C-alpha cells in the first residue's frame, strides 16, 4: 500500500482534497452545543386539580399515577412531587428503552388511569423530560409600561408562548410572573348579609346571566339566518346591572347591590422582577437532542417578526390599532448561549494555539520548513476527518468533542514526526534515492505505528462499559479522538511519504550536520548534539546502576500513590459560569406581598455587591435605592445620562431576575419554588477584567445576606447550564435523601442530619428541602347541625371556596372576549382585602334566607381550627415518601473529603441516628462479582451510598446519597475498572505485535511511570481528581506506550542484526531520542493553552493537566528505566537458531 501511494501521488492528493471539502461542509453543518446530546428516556406527567391540598394530591392522584405508569416496561426509577393543586411524576427508563417507546407506554398507562382519578381532575399531560435541561436556555421577557400584569400575561401566554413553540427544538410551556385574567363578581360579605343572599346564589345568578349555548340557525321563507344572542355580554360591566334575584317586594337585587363584576385577575401567587421592574417572562427549554445555539439564534431572529405581528393583530373594538402595543418590548435575557459560544470558541482557540506551538516545535527540531509543513498538515486533515465522522454519527461540536480534538492536536502529528524522522534518516544514509528512502523509512515504522494506533484505540474501548454521566460525556469525546487518530495514522503512512519524496532533499556528506553514524542517525543540528551526547553519558551510567535506577522508580511510584491519596475528589471541575442563583425561603405561610418586600431588600444588597444591571430604569421606584444613593445623592428620581453612564461603568451585573412564589399551574413543573414563601434570584455577571469571580462574589454575598436577614434561609448555586446538565438539575452537590412514610419522623431525622452536616468543616447552605410546618385552617363540618339547617357538606365547601379562592375552582364559567376570541374564567369571590380575619370566614353565608328562615353562616355548621401544621410539598421516590437534605461545599474544599467527613460524623458511636452501610443494588460496584467489590472497597472505591438507621426511634428509615455524590462514586468505579481493562487490552495487543509476553511488560512500565507525573502535577497545581482527570489518565496510557513501542521495536531490530542487548537498547534510545522528544514536547505544548485554562476553558483543565503530567514523566523516566529493565529481562536470540514463527 505504501508503494502504491508513492506510485500514485495524484490519487493521494485527490483523496486529501476530498477529505478537506467534505470536512469543510460537515464543519459548516454540524450543530454546536455546550455538551453532547443526551438522549434520555425520561417522561414527565403533570396533573392539576386546583386548590387540592398536597396530601390529597399525593394519595388520590400522584400515587395512583406512579403505580399505573410504573408498570411500563424498562422503568428504572420514579420521582414525584405533590403541591397544592399540582403533582409532577417523572418516570426514568433504562438506556435501552427509546424515548419514543417510553413516552408511548407512559401516555397509555396515564390515560388508562383517568377513570380512577377524582372527578374534576384535569387530564394528565405527558411529555418528554430531559434531566440535563433543567436550566432554561434563555428567558424571553415581555414588558410594557402601559399594560397591567394581566395584559402582559395574556400576551405571553396566548401569543408569545405559541409563537416560540413553533421554533424547532423549543419547549416553552410556562409563563412566569404576571397575573391570570379573570372575570370576577366580587361580593361584599356585609351586603350579602344585608340582602340575606349566599355567595353561591350570586354564583348561580352569574352563570345564568352568562350563557354559552349554540343558537344554530333559523330558516325563514327562502333564507337561512344564523342566530346570535347577547347571552354572553360584550362588556363585562353589563353584568353589574343584571339581577341576582327578585326581592319580596318585587325589587330586583342587582350584582351592583352586593358587589361589583370586574375584569380582574386571579389572586396573584407569582411575581417576576427583571432588573428592578415587574415583568413577565417565558422560560425557553430545549427538546432532548436539540441545539442550544441554533435555538437561541432562531428566537432572536423571530422576536422582531412576532412583535410586529402582535402589534398589527391587536386592535381596538373600532378596528384601529391599539396604542398600548407601541410600547411593547420583547427581549432575550439570561442568554445561556453566550457561555456556550464562549466555551466553544475558547476550545477552538486553544486547539489552534496548540497546533501553532506544535508546529513551531517541529520547525525548531527539524530546521526544515518543507518537513514542518508536511507534518503540520496532518492536524487540519485529521480534524476535518473527525468532523466528518462526528457529523455522520449524529454528534455535535461541543465542549467534550472539541476538547478531545484540542487534546489530540499534539498526538495527531506524533506519527507523522516518526515517519518524517525515519525517512530523513534513510535519506542521510547516502545510498538511497528519495522514493526508496521514503518507502523504506515508512515501511520500517509502519508496523510499530500501526500497533501504537491500535493500542490507542483499545484504550478507549472501556468507554463502552461506562454508564450514566461518564458515558454521556466521554463516548463522543472518544469518538472524536479516535476518528482523528485513525486519520492521522493513514496520513502518516500514505500522505507523508508522498510529500516527503516530493519536497525533501537529502543532505550531502560533508555539509553542516556531519555524516550519518553507524545506524544512519543524522543529528539535525549542532545545538542538539550536546543534548544527545549528554543523554548517552547518563544512559550508559544508568545501565551500570540498573537496580538503584529501578528502585528509585519504585520509590517514586509509591510516593505518587501517597500524593494521590491526598488529592481532593469531585465529580467535575468547578466552572465559573458567570452567573449564580440565590434561593430564598421565608417562614412558612409568608404572603407573597411580604416575600416581594423581602426580595426587594435582597436585590438592593446584591446591587451593593455587584452593581446595578439597569440604572436607566424609566421610573424612580424601579431604580434601586443603592444606585440612587451612590450616583444621585439619594434623590428619589431617575438618574441623569451622566449618572447612568457612571453607574453602568462601575457595575459588574448584566442581569438580575427575581422569581417570587409560584403559579400552581404549568410553571410549578419547572420552578424550584413551592409556595409564596419561596423565591429565587438569578444574577448574571459581566465578568469584567479584574472583577471578582463568581465564587468570590457568592462567598461575600452569602456572609452579607445571612448577616442582614437572619430569619431567612439562603442557599446559593454557582453553576450554570453546564453544572445543571451534569448534576441532572440538583440544586446542591450534597444530597442526603431520607426514605420513610412518616413525615414527622423523617423531619426529626432530617434535623439530626442538618446538625451533623453543619458540624463538618467545608459545608454551607445546609437545609431541608421540604417544610412540614405550613399553617392550615381545618374546617370541621358538623354534619348533624348542617342537616338540621338544610345544608350539605358540599354546600359548605363550595361557599368557603367561593369566598376565599373563587367559584372557578369547582364550577368554572367562561366569558369570551369579542375582541380577540379568547375565553376567560368567570366566577364569584370576596374582595381580597375583605378577608382580614377568621371572623370573615366564620360569617360566610352558606345558605341565604328563604321563607323567613334565618341565614346560615359557616360558623353555624362548622368549626375552624388554626393550630394545624402540614407539609407544603410531598416528594416520592419509587412511591416511597422522601425528605431531602441539601448542602453546598465551600470554595477551597473538595466534595469527596467533605462527604467522607460527613459519613464519619454520622457513624460515630455516640451519634443518635447510628447509620449502618447496607448494600446498594443501584451502585456501579453492585454490577460486579462480590470478590471484585471487595477489591474495590479495599482501594477506597466501593464507597457506600445507602445507610440503614439503627437508632431505636427511627427504625425502618433509610438514608441514601443522591445527586453528585452518587454520580462521582459510580463514575470513579467505572473509570478505575476502565483503566485496568485498558491496560490489559494494550498488553494483549502488544503481545501480538512483539510475539512475546516479556516485551509488552517492559512497555507497560511506562504507565506507572506516567502515573508518577499525573500525581505530581495534580498535587502541585491543586487540581482535584474527577471524571476529567480519570479520562486524562486513560488517554495518557495510550499516548505514553507509543514512545516505548517505537523504542523497543528498533531495539529488537538491532538485536536481529547481531547487536548485543546493551548495544541494541542504547542504539534505539539514541536513534529514537529526537522523535520521542519531539512528539512529547509537541504534545505538551499543544495542551498548554488548555492546561492553563485559556479563555475560560476550566472544564478541560484537569484532563489536559493529567496528560501533560503523564507525558512529562513518561518522557523523562522511561529513557532510563526502560533500558535498564530491557537489559535485565531481555535475552539476545541465539545466532545458530531461527525463532519459531509463532513464538519469540
């Protein structure tokens, strides 16, 4: 094949050009994203029953849906959450179940369960669920100073949301903020009593006065007429003049007599503030497998079109344009694609810089521009080949695939360097022409290069056996690297010799550089002669002191193991996402109006720390007090142009968004808030040069907020879209989950866990996710008293609900807006401000006066109890109630050490809970035999994730590690076994090449020597052990064995020529000194931009540093250790006996 390529150079050139053209097309078309496509098989079921208490939602709806959909084939586990009027069930399937199959099964079972759900339950909505997409790609805000909350919500829900859904890959099911428009007949309780009318009588009258019945048509003579009535009034105010009933004296009692029918809004339970202004926004999520950058770009492109259409279509009753629409604005805020683009661009730049550094190193060593160009051309050709492979396998350009290609830049030219160096050596022998030298030089190294390529490929074979997060991340990375490495081998074997034969010229004897030595080695420059001579002296000296050299290597390896045990552990390196989230929780039962005042104070404190995101707000009350004090001297006004300029210049805050409470509808499925006492604040930083990073900012803010608001619970999340994808939406890295039926007991256990976790150094933001102290008014109906007064429990309940929450909850009516054709719920309710005491509830009229009978009030037939406390949310895992304890890790501490200390604290002999580790069948280690689990436990990898509580008061309860801790421990087990498997596979491949069991063993010595460098660089740079580090170690194995393979192959060749073992290994070490040094230096320098985190590529720092450390150690140490081991173990073949063909 090599000879064929040399005879057909134009064919080789055409093939290279074809790769370049197809690769360029693939690069233009392949999607770009932050992380690989995660095709999860998970399904979400959302069910509503407005006003239903959490415990009833749990028992009558959520548990039933879990049991029914749990019959789906291939289900792995279930998670569920019940709140007031809402329950969310998430079914997670095993990887072998496709997402479409999972969706079909769950839909079938959910619909089958409809018959058994309580009457009035809104049919379950079933949709795909992507656990890696818990953070919205962006928020589309809707603002207009001329519109109220209801109008803004209307535009977002009925227009914007649907327009966004039409964009490919978009999920935009919810609207946050604003208020739901309602047509409400507000009644005054005192006037009801005065007219002896119950609230249900008002409701019934309202329904009679607003009727939607199709009137059809009438045929009169020779024409047919449509029939239209004003049974639904065109104007809401018309209903105020409609009668409720006719009084005893014949006078009608009108709606206006007892209250007022208003075009109003539902009692607000969710408020959104964007940069100090109350707005509405639509969070945009992506469908599984969709592309982040494409989606955001499409949204930005389409927003102008959507706005123009809204302004054109919205008209007044007379048909003229609505003047309010002129000030409507739609904006994209909290754009996550910015960070995605920055990460992708940083990796491209790191790869390009790495290629430039590698090229300069090659030029420095070869001092031949033609040879350098030939070698460096291997990089773009190999990368374009990889992009072709990624495109046709359905992968994307993302942080992992691009990181893999950037890491492989140095590797891609290693083989070309070896080929060029060997061709040059043959040319310098002076007895061969260019074609023959190119052929002989390439053929001589083709087999060892093929073996090194195969060994590099098999190193990635263990990725097949990874599971969960590790497989999701590293399968695409492995594919990217393998495509490129295979291409680089083909380039080195076919393209490089053709180009070398065309452009390279052998030096004549007597020219600078000297004459070739006995093995054809031509020192490239006088500058390298001293390095080669010095190495030769040291090598010969080490061969005289073989055992001390090997002993030193063993001591260094033992020391590296000690270092490694002192290196911190984590799942994934922390990344400065340029944003953070503050979770705020007020005391249970806090009204949303109180929460809003609290959030305004907190926002002001945040602005003091990071600056004002919008000092140019148009009204004085939307300008933060801190900004007014700092730049306007405290004046209660908007800022002048110069003041705005100064404020913007000093600010490091780009966006500040607060989400207060939760609308117990669609948004509940996508919000961490569980009630009016919960809020979260999103802060996006500008990250100006010289400004504090997000971790420093959060540390200061945490201390400040806890000091200023001592009665409030705070938690922080410094991760962005990357962290949210990796931890499947968990709010904190430490997640202890208590499983047990009794909520009160579970909370006692949770309190014990919180105390223990707080005692461990390095923990912060420790809290219990669920609250069990939400205040409740219990209405105890006296059925006998009710029956005596002619009242049923149904009447009591409907009267109470009508007064407090409106009759829409149980008997919704509709009013249709003739302007836009939209329907709005219509019902009856007390004025919100009238419900100011328990007496208001006690005097709700349940039954009006009739035939002289007295009016019946709620207190006549029921008692109110206010000393009840209940949970505001109930969570399940596999139909078992769970209570969650979350905690963050302080900056400077590692997750592995902190969690290990927590476990020690909980297992102390004097601990109340007395946790005992039990077998966890879900752990990665449980998939392997018991003897292997024992080995993993002995080396500290099979760590427990499940505990039984042995305390007598808490028998039967379990505590499990979830989230990042479980993922970290499972991934470490998979990677550790993967490293062992990779080493074994490399050994077996080399046995086939060397036809010996001894030579591969010598080669594998390079691996622990490389491990010495890995431990040293991680320890010295304070880099933690994580899944990126593990992947770097696996890649390092494939890289470093290549150096020794080439070395031993040449040494064995010298043995067959009659050299002694010492002569053979010394000759091989000297001949291969330059190519090995060149390849290692190019690999190191190519990885340098990534290893120092250039342009914000923090995620790949451990991966790059691990390889750099391994390559440095595997370049320096084996130059002495391998020759010593070779001389000790290797025996020269007998000269009078040919080796058997099958054994050597």
